[in-house]
C-alpha cells in the first residue's frame, strides 16, 4: 500500500460511482479521483458537478489510478473488466461493484491477474440514475458483500474492505453462488414486484383517469423502485436468471395462494397467512 | 352548526382514531374529545397517553358527542354503524372512515338516518396498529375521499369536509363503486404484494439464515406494509373481493409476462416493459 493517499479511478460516474467519488473526496481518503464515463454527457456532467478532480479516457484512468473501480452495468462489466485487468500494473487494485457475481466471476476466473481483482457488492442505491443521482452518505450503515475473498490477493482485499468500512458500510464475505441467491431474494424480486405493480396500475389508469388522486404513502413505497433504469436491471435479471425465476415462481405461488383464500373468503387462512408475513418485523425495523 | 367548538366522539382509538384525536386537540378544533375502544387495554392506553379528554362506553360517546367518528375495522363498522345511527339525535353527525364502501353503503343505504352519515376515507396510515401507533400530522397533505356525498345532509357533509381540510387533507368526492375500484389499485394491491413478498423471503430464510444480512433499503420499502394488521386487512380484502381479485389477476399477469420475457432472455421486451413501468414517475415524485 502506497504511503500517500491513493489515486482512485472511477469508471462509471452514475449513482454508485458518483456517490463513491463524492464520499471519497468528502472524507479526504483520496489523493485524487479521476473519472470516466462511456456516456460523454454523463462525463461532462460529472465535471460540472465537481464530482471528480478530473476526467479522462478509460485508458487514462487505468494508467493513473492506484485503485480502479468499475461502477457500470453488469453487462458492461463483462466486457470492460477483462480489458482493465489486462492493462493493470501489479500494484493496482481493480474493484468491480456489480449486483450479480456468478456469471462474471466464472467469466474472469482464469484471468492471470484475477488476484488483483476484488469483487464487491455495496448494497446501496436509489431508484435514480446518472451523475445527478449521486449523493453523499449513500453507503452509510449499509451492507457490502465481498465475493470469493479467497481469490483476491489478501492485502488488496483488505484495502478494499477498509475502503468500504471508511464509507460507513459493514462488510461481509460470501461465495458467489450464495451472493446471487440472496440478492435475488432481498433485492432483485423487490424491483420486479415494483415494476409489475406500476405496470398494473398504469394500464388501469388508461380507463380511470382519477385513479392517482388517491395514491397514498403505501403505494409510493411499494412502487418507487419501478423508476429504476431498464439498462441497469435487464442485464442483472438475465445474469441471475435461474435464481430470479425461482424466487419469482415462489412469489407468484404466494399471490395465487392468497387469491384462492380470498375467493373462498377463508378468514382463518387469510389471518394465518398475513400473520406469518408480519414476522418480517423481526427483520426490518 | 353549534356556536361552540363541537365535542368529538371517537370510536376506535387506534392508528386512525388516535391520530385524529391528537390532531383535533393540537389544533384546538374540538371543545372536547371523548373516546371509546372495544378493546379495554387500548382504551386504557389511550387514556394513559392523554389522547382524549375522557373515555367512556359506546353509549356514553354516542350520547355526548356532536360529531361521532367510527374508526374501526370495516367488519366492525358493518355491525356498529347501524347501532350508532339508531341512537343518533338529529343534530349529530356520524362519520365512518372505513377503507371499503360498497358493501357498507349498500348495507346502510335504507337506514332512516342515512342523511346524518358522512362516509369518508382519509387515505393516510402506516403499517402500525393501536393507540401507540397514533401520530400527529398523519393526515397532512393526504387525500380524503367522501363517498356518495349526495346521500348526506349538505350541511353535515360540509362540516366533515371542513374538518378534514383543517387537518391538512385535500378532499375529493366520488361514488362508492369508483372508490372501491380505485382503492383496490392504489392501496389494497400494495398491501397484498408486500405480504406476499415477506412470505416468499421468510420461507426461503428457513434454509438460508444469512439472507437478511443483505436486506437493503429497496427491500424494506417494498415489504414494510407486510407488518400491517391481519384483523384490519382481512375484512377489507373480503369486502372488496371482486375489485381485489381483478387487480390481483392483472398483477399476476404482469409478473407472468415478465417471467416469459426473462426465460427467453428477450432484452427488447424486458426494456420495453420496464420502460413503461418507469412512467410511474409522472405519478409519484
């Protein structure tokens, strides 16, 4: 680890990359932050917002940074990560922060510089996208998963763990299969139900113009994730297809069971089912 | 309308009735507030919390109040509302604030004192229940629907409208059928998807103890309504059964469509579907 504060290179200046840049600058962790975004408008906007010290091409970022962070959609990580690893000098750490891991880590598993890569998933976000979505404190008190920690160089893994801890995160480690299964249950399915709920109500609205006058806080809460970007989420769902289909089938089975209970006005069954769902209290405060 | 500030009688001292009592006292609208809860523990707790000026039996509340508010589950309203209307003197206003209207208003439609009743649905709430769930400002900037306004005495309806406006609500009027249809889409289905999501994930947790270490803000947001009380929600779903089944079938159809798109990894269809869901941005900020 260099004696000076490291230079961070952030590839992807959206919600995650941008928020990371802002917190690194605020906390004085970074010697400097250099950023790149494949979308020139986003890169320009990140400059305007003084989110990074300077911007440059992908090659410039990779050449300048001690720690290179890939904060781009998971399909783009599949393409860009091998290129970045190819160019990485031995002292450089490469971090990818994608939401799915199995496909990517299988794809990159045999890369000769695999040990310079730390695979992390900071479980933080909002339904917004792009440089203007970047906020301070996004990562505070959230969970960060480091996947396949044993495949990374121990010193590099500790540096990345320490980085996320300094952003306020608690870091846990797990295998890639376990990560993708859990992510399907506690993140991916929530997005699917929100998208589906939004579609359901919007289609009804075509005939019922007044329907949203009554939209309440409960509705907003369950549907807000439906504002999330298709370009980020389509590749996540496809890369985690098997787990997502399993949880989606289980979810549809729950809805179908509720429907049958309601059709026969079975109060006992409805009470039992909802009472069991109430147990979620022990998980979320 | 009496020259003095009216005495309010609140039947049901839970989330809605308790919050109403608190705001009435805070805003100085009420001469006094007298409360009753069929659950003696809740009634005692409301006294301890100084939520009302005094408590009493149902008969005492009905005998003392200028404005009587029924803030109890919709199955209880079906039983209690006819009793209260039977006893009501001509100057008294009776307000029921249930979440479903067709069954109740059909049931009570021929009551000789129907014009003393104002049927309202203040669209405000949280996932919590009972006197301790009552909070100030619950109704602020929320929508209140008055149903079948033409069936109420105009002076009494205006008094109730003015009451909810002074609590910070915007009041709209609609027929009972339209209300129940819209409520199914913007409130009831959100609760069903939350209950089902909680059940889906809790059942998986039996085998995967670590699953909730990763639960993020998005998960909490979509699942929080699953903490809601079965005793409140089972009667709502049953009373609004036909609309709830319609919206539930539409929602399951959306999930099934998504599933088919994902099974064949149809990026175009997934993008289009999520892009359409993004239109919910125009509704919720």
